[in-house]
C-alpha cells in the first residue's frame, strides 16, 4: 500500500487551498462529531434546537480546532521535533509537513494559527449574547486549552499533560454545543461526552508512539516519552477502559438511556487497535492500522451516542 503524499508547494499553488489544507481538515471530524453529540444531549433534554445557533456553534468550533492544529505545527517546528521526525506516519503523526516542505513559512503559519483563534473571540461573544453569559467561561476555557496544549510557557503536551488537555478540550466541545442551545449548564453533556473525549485523547496518545524518538530528542516529554513505548502500551488500554466504562456507568445510574449501550460497539475497534499497538509499539511503520482504528472508535462512539439520544423514544417527555 502506498503512503499518502506529503504536501508540496507545487501541489498547493492556490493560496486558499493551501491555507485550508494547512488546518488538517480531515482531522476536524472529531470536533464535528463532538458538536453533534452536544446538540443531541440538548435535544434529548427536550430543548428545541435553533438551526442558526447550531450551525454557528459547529462552524466556529471547527475554526477553533483548526487554529489549534496550526498552532501545534508552529510550535513543533520551533522545537525541531517535526523536522527530526523520520519515523512519522503521515498524515497521522509528525505534523502537517507544511513548514518542513516549504509550503508555508514558519512566520506565516504562526500568524495564520493565531488569526484563526482570534476569529473565534467575536463569534463567541455573539453566541454568548444570544445564549447565556456562562458561555464565556466555556469558550475561554476551550481557547486556553487549545493554545496551552502546544504553546509556551505551559506546553502541556511536553509536560505529559496532553491527554488531560485533550480530554478537557473535547468535553468542552460537547458541553459548549449543549450550552448554546440549553442556555445553561447541565450534567447531560458530561454524561454523554466524557467517554467520547477520552477516546479523542487516545487518538493523540497513540499518535505519540511513532513520534517518540523525535519528541524525546527535542525535549518534548510526552507521556509515551516518559513511560517508554513498552510501558506506555498500558496507557492506551487504560484510557480506552475509562472511555467505555464511563457511559456504562451513566446507563447504570440512569443518566443515559439503555440504548446508549449501542455506543459501546466501537470497543471492537479499540481492542483491535490495542492488539496492533501491543505487537508493534516499537515499530512505527506497523502502527498505521492502529492509528486509523483509534480515530474510527472515537468518531463511531460519538455518532452512535448522538443518534441514540435523538431517537424519539429515548427523549425526555
């Protein structure tokens, strides 16, 4: 099987296409699913969804995620870990390669990333004005997490805190999408969203395995760097166990409908990914199937749960 071609300036001569591709649009799908899940929890609670608000929430959540992706590329280029990454599994790990392949300059990438994050601020203020002042807390927390994941002085991923940041960030996507519709906080998006957010964190976690040598050489002390690839395999299993255990607990406590157990079906993909990782943790070239299965498990779990929650017979009266 041939590997996807890395970006080049010749292939992306159109500036609009070039900047759009730099956001890594294929990986924005988890934010799309997170927003759908948040809208579904609101609908499950009997809230009449506003299409305009839902569309605006989805669009600007995607813009925020895009900005975080670009900022991550910018700071990984500064640290040198992407340039040194010879074992990357493109397009999943090793960054977008836009800076390393001369498609965008380091300066242009930094400006673009911060511009995307800045564009979310007025949108968030407008959504707050038409929803509830508490949305400011959700939006601000989300922006801080997206920035602090890569950027100094916090550099959470480099301090082995990346998994916590990702879990918090994607839980906030679900909570925020629900909040805009509900105009207030509720436990429902936490009940539905925490398992999903943990599965998204596992996407970032497993992506650290192919990058471990480059990250270690650049002083980027991710959890996998600190633990070493053999011990770090247990971390993947633990995160998956927590991710699927949470919705099961919520069903048992009556916080989610019984049909929500259907969202546990992607456990099959997570187990398959774990088996590949267990056998090939130190062989990056063999990990692509596990990387794909991990993305599949997160997206499928979120979509299945969202579908269950909007089914007429599972909604609140």
